[in-house]
């Protein structure tokens, strides 16, 4: 990969946007999954934030947000997202809302099928926005966690190039699986989220992985503590000539990635966003080396306006490869030199 003479700003955007105000049922989810993390070992993970990379280069105009693990006291389960208020609402959207409001299982399943079809249709962009800003909240109000898990997965497969949306939906999927009691599936999906998440959202994701580990039977508490230790040790960029520190806990989690691997073949084209889509799917399928190859190819053809996004994807692939953020930090730091 040939590095370009970067004269533009890299600003790996601020963390996740907050969804509109609280909705009925959200407090229940907060009690079930969120809350304060008081474990001493997790405090050590949060303290690693003080050692994380923070670069601001006035000479080159490079600005990086911290990519280390930060202190996160509480998990906001379904954060505020952009509203589609004011836009023309198609009839099918109103029908889906009515079905979801009904609380009837059959009508909910009908709505899920419609959402799946819309996410792959001609107006998929609008449908995805409606899903993330309206429909998921409605499912939440009625505790339709299975519907949340199903629709988020289908939407991710339909729009893998929309990294921010993928992260939002995957986060919702993990939390829904936890609330359904599907603890192993939640852990697998939490690792997928850790692989694909943007650099500025690693802290929140690490806490979610920690909670999924705690939920596992028998050895969950020990795995959670070891995960914290490994993340703290791997937060610093490796010294010259030394390999990055890895995370054995994450390496031991097997992802069921066939659906994502199959979807790679449906991403046709050679443009930047096609390459990003393929790379994101490889990250979700836990193939970071294949993802890195896609992102490096995207880097070489990216426009100046696309470079910050592609750089973040390369950092994500490095994080997924080692299970820690040290190597990604070192690479980001090298861009400022």
C-alpha cells in the first residue's frame, strides 16, 4: 500500500449519535444489560484510556480522536438516531408501524418480512433510516427482541458499505440477543462488533464484550477479567521490532460467518465503497486479513474526502487481526509523521 502525502484532516468522527429520547421499555433493557461496571479489572481497562493514542498535528493538519479504551460508566442501549420526521412516509411504512404497534406476533412477523424486502429494494436507503430511527424502537417497546435480531442482521447484509449503520444495527443485535438469553450468540456477535466498530467506539464496544463474557456460564467472570487484562496490555503501540500483543479471549470466540462470506460475492464493482462493503463483511466473518486487503485497495483509489473513512477501516482490520488496539494506534500514529 502506497501512502499518500496527506495534507487533509483525519478526524475519526465523534462517537455514536444518540437516538431520540427514552422510550417505554428502554429502562428495562438498561437494567438487564447496562449499568455501572464496578469490577476492579474493568477499572483497569478503563484506565488504559490515559495511555491511549491522541494525536494532533498542526503542521500536517492531522487530528485524531482517541482510539484507546475509555471510561464508560453506563451503556446506552438504544441511542438516539436521526429521525425521518418531515419526510413523506410511504403507505407501506405506515402499515409496518401499525403492525409493530399492535403487539400481535403474526403482524410483527409480517412487518419483519416487509422490512427485509424493503432493505433490499430500490429505496433501501430510506428504509434503513426508518429501521434505525423508528421501527427498532417500536420493536423495543413491545420487547420484540427476536424481531430486532432478525431485522438488524438482514439489514447489515443488505447495506455493508454503510459502516455507521452496520455498527448501529450490530450493536442492537448484540443487546437483543443478550435480552433473549442467547448468551453464546450474543458473545459471537459482540466479537463481530469489536471487529467492525469505528476507532472512536472501541471503548463502548469493549464494555459490551465484557458484559457478554460475564453472562457466560462457569468461566464467564474469569474470561471477562482476562479480556480486561489483555486489552490493557495491548492498548499501547508495540515497540519497534516487537509483535503486537494479542487477545486470546477474543481469539477463542468462533464466529459463524458463512452468511457474510457469501454476501461478499454479491458486492460487485471496484469502487471505494464496494471495497469497503467487502472489507466490512470480511470483518464480520472474522477474516481480518482479507478485510485488510480490501481496505488497502480502497486506500489506493480513495478520494481525499474518502481517506479518513478508509483509514479508520484499515485500523479496524488491524484491531480485528490482533484483538487489541496497539497495532492500529501505531499505524494511525505513523500517518502523522
